[in-house]
């Protein structure tokens, strides 16, 4: 096992950025702010990009798989919200981890495979050089939008 030290100032700044939010809405919620997620919609996809930070590491000094899974899940969930006009929920998700990330930018791209009452989606995570880090497939169920207040 390798050890590493976390830049506490950067970790504290990330937490303060997350805590400073006033709403929990698509694109602007605590986890997205904490991880510094940038969400965009190129074409028929959703991309979730972030910079790998030490506070996101596992004890081995690489990006924690749970952070990667979160970003992949958000890429698919935000895609459903955008294309369907309402929320969905993950019924199941399978992730294959291909390579570790230690630094730089990661971009997770979600795309739909089949739409309907149940959606089938896929997402890939790539580093800034375009190398595949992980990929996921998931089944989602559409939810009814909350009634307007």
C-alpha cells in the first residue's frame, strides 16, 4: 500500500464550495459542487467532467471507484432528465474499471441505448488523453415529475 497526503486546503475549499449552494437541483447539488462536476449536453449525450483531486483518492493513491461510479451515474441520470423532461431512478448499474486515474481531467459521457418506460443507458469515463478508464451500463425507470408548488 502506498500512502499519500491530502492537500487539506484544497479539500476544505471543495467542501466550502459544496456547502455554499442554496439549492439541490439538477446540475447544482451538493455532490456535484463537492466534486467540481461540470455538466454539459453535447448532441444526444450528457458529459460530466471533473478534475481529479487528492481528496477523491482511495488509500492506494488513485481515484476512488465510488467517485467514478457517481460521475457515470450522474451522466446517465442527467441525460434522462434532459431527454425525458423529468427524473429517473437507477434500477441497476454495472461498472467495469479499466485503468486508474491519478491526476488530470476525467470526462464521463452518458448515452441512451433504448428509451421507453424503462431506459437502458451506457456511460464511459475517459482521461484527458482519451484513454478509457471505466464504462457502465444501467437500467433506469422514469419517475413522475414533482408537481409545481
